[in-house]
C-alpha cells in the first residue's frame, strides 16, 4: 500500500501535461487528413464517375467545360420518330442504352455471351454497302447507328473500334480478313487506306457528308479531329441506306435501311 501511495504521489504512470497536447495535435492531423480524403474522393467521383458515357464532357483551352449531349439527343429522336417495333443495329456497347432510352429492339447488346451475333454485326460493318444491305434485310434491321468522333474529337468512337469488329467477325466468317483493312500493317483512314476500308459500311456511314465539313482552321475539309488525318474518300454516296438523323456534334449518326427488294 505504501508503494502504491508513493507511485501515486510521484506521478509515475500518469500522463504528463504535454502528452495531452501532442495527442490533440495528432488527432487533429488525422481528422484533417480524413477531411482532405473525403474532399478528394468527392472530386474524383464527380469527374470520373458522375460523367457517364451518355453525356460527354471536354475542357476548352481556357478551362471552360463543354458538354456533348448527343447520345440522349439521338435516343430521343429514335423514341419519337421511329416505329415502336423498329429494330436498330449498332455495336454492342450501346445496346442497353438503346433499349432503355430509345425503347427500341437491338440486334446485339452488352450481354456479349453470343459471339456469333456480335461477329455478324462486325461482318456487316466490314462489308461493302450492297453486301451489308442483304445481311441487314435478312435480319429485319430497320436502322443502323454509328458513333463518330471525327468532328468533335471524341476518340472512343466506332472508327477506332472498327479493327475489333473486323477481328471478331474474322473468327466466325473466314471471308473477313484483317489484313484487307490494313495498309502495310497500318490502320489508316486517309488516302492510303485500302479499298476494303474505304468501301466498308462503317467508313461510309461515319464519313458520309464529312468530306465537305471544315473542322479546324488551316486544315482541309474532311479533317478528322479524332485521328488527326484528312479522310481518304470525300465523295461518299449511299444507295442502300439513307441518312435519317445526325446529332448536333455528329457523334451519333443514324441511317434507315432502304427496302430495295422490288427494285427493277
């Protein structure tokens, strides 16, 4: 008991006054770090996650933010201007969006378990317009939608995805060969692009009327801002499909499949 009394009186085992101050500053520092983390996480979320692919954004040279609402514009057009039983073909990335927002049947969607269906879309996009039309009619497709970034500079478009379409199609349809769409191993959209590329449905639907568009000062008409190149074919004409809708920034382009079975 005496020893216990001495311990209590001498202050051994008791916190010193400056220890409380240190603990206060340590806890304050931890709290500040947590607050900064929350603030940073909120900013990252707003930039990365709260800007879904439906609404695209870009920053101008002066730092101002520009929004591209072309997807919603296009889906709204489909919803209000096409028959409710219309079937739309696009690359599979946009299938769920088309179903939910345009309320239209799609040929393929984000459920990619059926590789043959996706390969068929790739085959159609890689074919010339006449051959593609036969396939489209056999599948009862009414509209074809492509995503194009040549005017806006949007690089995640169908032109940049096209080689994947070709590769997937080639796994199922041996007549599609990747090398036919390359020039000496290079993927090109300019004057050196091979005939299979220039004649493909994907190329024609993406660049239809683009050859007359001026996208940047000091650049020729038909300058693709996503691929930084002048397109190789500017006088594109369509005979089996017709342009039905092009969004404000040309990011979404929709074409109606013509009914040509009874032509003489």
